[in-house]
């Protein structure tokens, strides 16, 4: 259910960017980059599979696909997808909401890191040392 809500929110935000955004080259490029990030975001979600949870849980460690290079690709690409819509909108209100989202994502990632480190110990430490964020 959470996936659907996030997807619907993103699509609504993207539609707002298309309708209410500036109709110029920067806006068009930003919206295209947003769609590219959204594709990577949904690929990352799919690669996470049954390890996905809304609350921090350590079901198993996913280290393949996008997760072989980035520990939190859902957060990275989801946040970037929204950022590019914000750039298309070129508005301070949207940017302030995005800044809040970034803060929330950082807090969530830190909580997940603690749970994963406590559950997987050295295996997670090794994984962490060879990946970004």
C-alpha cells in the first residue's frame, strides 16, 4: 500500500510539474531527468523485493543490482525524482517541501543503518565500506 501511495504522490507531483511548471528548456530537461530517476527508483524497489518494509527491519541483506553500489537507492532516486520536479516548478514552496523530504530520508536511512548493522554485523560493515550512501 505504501508503494502505491508514494507512486500516486509522485505521479501527481509530476503532473503538477508538467501543468504548472515553467514551459522552457530547463523545465523539460528537469522533468525528463525526473522520469529517469523514477525508473531507477522503481527498479531499486523491485530489486529490494521481500526485504522491503516501511519500518526499519532486517529481513535479509540485498547487495546486488543497484544495491551493489548504493545502500539506499530508493531514497537517492526517489528524492532526486522529486527534486527535478521541484526544479521544473521553480518555486520556493516546492523547494522547502523537498528540503524537508531530504531530512526525513536521511533520518530513515540512519535508522535502517543501525538495524542492519545490529543484525548483520561485519557483513553489513563490509557492504557499507564498498557502497555509497
